[in-house]
């Protein structure tokens, strides 16, 4: 794929032609039948059980698709389904999220260094020597920290390309405080439909999602409390990261160390990734070496849901180009 100019815009995708399901994404993008259902798997990494969804053929080139701070790997279903005709796509639940185990030592474990360690052990479990990494928000930060090799030197040569979905080496402090506030005090509701309404409100910046996708997001993000109410499916203590490791998301040293192709999808309405940060990315690290592409996603904030062809297709083209260079 020829490099696109930094800041090139992805045209808006009208809701009436947007992908409404993972199967529809595959049909629209490849013209092939929907893939086989993914496999639900578990691995022990750094003493904790991590859950992950495994899409595609076991011998296909491997993509790690890592979700955002208070989300789960199921957010990647549409993207993984669309890519799984050519790639094996692994979508983990981070420690303390979804079906993965919760930390016994939140102040130590809920940080990028520990997540990078678990990522290395997950790749060891998979027997993966070379992978492409795609991460939304926190998942992108884990990918940057992992690919730099500063935390886990063995990962530097194993990660071949990096897709950052509305993530950068420096994040707006006001947006971090907003996320910390709502994620650190998750509400509880009497019904799943009430929780779904809450998700529709707080995740409206994701962009267009079908009613079926909102329902799936709610059902895969729900846990029931002892009193019978439902709440988002994560450990609230994971926000200790912002207290104990306040500079965890200042990743310029890691970004400057990257030597691989990078694609950054930027939600135009995002309050997390600032324009001046994107400008600095173009002059440092992979940006200075001509390895960075920035694509603006209009009508979307933090972070693009990666569920429509106009978002999926540039990722596929980027991965195909990176894979061809191996």
C-alpha cells in the first residue's frame, strides 16, 4: 500500500450502508462466506489466567487486537471477523477485565510494564515469533510499550507493525481524568437494558453502532453483583494505575524507540489525542523515519469502534503491506 499523507481523512460512512454485524463485515470486504466461529481460550500469564478469543486459521499470520481501558476483547469481534479470512486474530481480555482473572496486587499489576510482560508470555503461549499489533486506547499504549522493547526486550523483534486506534505517546490530562472518574466508580443497575442505556451514553463517541452491536456490547460487558444488580465487567481497582503510576501513559521514550510501520487512526472529535501530539509524532520516532501514517476518522471521538468498512479497510491494507514486507 502506498503511504498516505499524514492527516488524510477516511470518508464518513453513512449508517444505511454500515456493517451491522461481523458476518456482514466479512461479506462486504471479502465477498467470502462468514468465517468459522472464534474459539474461546485461556492462558496463564504471570500467574494469572487471561481469556482471549482466537479467530482464523491457526497457521495464518498473527494479529494481536487489544482493547481499551474499561473494555473487553469482544470489542474486536467485527474487525477480527473481517480479518480472519487471511489472519489469525487474538483478542485478549486484559487482566481485571472481561473473563480474565483480577489482580491480587492492583498497585503492582495494573500498569503498562506488567501488561507488556503478560503480552510476552501470551505470545510465548501461542508460540508466536512474529505478530502485528493493533490496540485501541490502552491497547495501543501496551503495544507501543511492548514494541519498543524497553520493558520486554524480546518483544522488539517480534512485533512487526503497530496500529494505534486513537492512542498516542501523550494523552490529554483532562480526558484521562474524565475516563478515570467514570471507570473508577462503575454504576450498578437493576437490569441489563438499563446498563445498555448507560453504555450508549458513555460510549457514544465510538461512532455509529447498530442496535444489535449495542446489545452485544452490553451483554459482553456485564457482570452481576451479589445483590443481583449488574455493573460493567471489570475490576474498579484497575484505575489505581493512574494514581500509583501517574506517568504510565507518557510514552515518548517508547515511541522514539519504535522502528516499524505505524498506523494511527485518530477520531476527529477525540478529547484524548491532541493535534499538537499528532504533530510531534510526525517529527519523532517512526514519524521522522517515514514509517507513520495518520488517518483522521470524521464524526467519531474516542475511540473508533472499528466496526464499519471505512475503518476496517485501511487497517487491512496497512496489515497487508506490512505483511508483504516481512
